[in-house]
C-alpha cells in the first residue's frame, strides 16, 4: 500500500477531520481514507431509484420545451 504525506494542512481542517474521526470511531488515517473513498469512488445507484428520479424530473419539463425539429437542427449544426 502507498503512503501519502499531507503538508500544510490548515489547522481548522485538521480539527474538523479529527472531530469527524472521533464521531465515527475511526483513526484520523481511517477517516481520511473514508473521505477519499466517498469523494473518488463511483457510487452505485439502484436502477429503479434512478428511474424514479428521472420520472420526477421529467414531469417538470413542459412537453413543448424542445421540438423534434429543434433536435434535428442541433444535430445538423453539431456541437461547438
């Protein structure tokens, strides 16, 4: 496993990290690893949950928000 040294860690950030580690019953190193994993590892989303979220967004979009002709025009123009 690799070892990383963090230089110039602001005191207030260290204090928050230390408090979070204590609250989660982890070492500071364990808390750092947890934070990095949460920030960098992809989160799996249940397909049914994703579909439900999309349906909730979809009902807020007016049916005439974009026409098939506008889509064709955008395709013909290409992306900038």
